[in-house]
C-alpha cells in the first residue's frame, strides 16, 4: 500500500483522468486499485491510497508518459508519497 497527496486545479477533471487514462497507466505498472479522498480542510487537495508496492510506484513515476497524464488531470505540483509503515486488524 502507498499513500500519496497532491493538490489539483479541478477535482472533477482530476477524477475524470485519474479514473481512465491514469488507471490504465497505473495498471500497466502493477497497481491493483486506488481510493481517492478529498481533504475537507483544503478543497484543492486529494489523498490517494494505492494498492501498490514500492517498486510499482517507482516504475510508474519514471514512466515518461506519466507527466503529461498528470498535467491533463490538473495536478498542481508533484504528488508526495508516504509508505505505510504498519496495518492493524483493530
């Protein structure tokens, strides 16, 4: 699992690209899915939990086609990733 946050110019545009072109590209790099959350304290920030390992993320961010997809989705700056350290049943 991987957690990332980014600011976006327009949430609807972000979701439209993230759920289509972005999903296709992530799938090519081993992503098994993603969950998007809107930050209630910052309307232009989203958080995403990816079902992805660190190696898949590394190949995704180094793919030369990814920046154009992110630009089309309206990313403002680069996403910041954080690796989840632990998961608990309760």
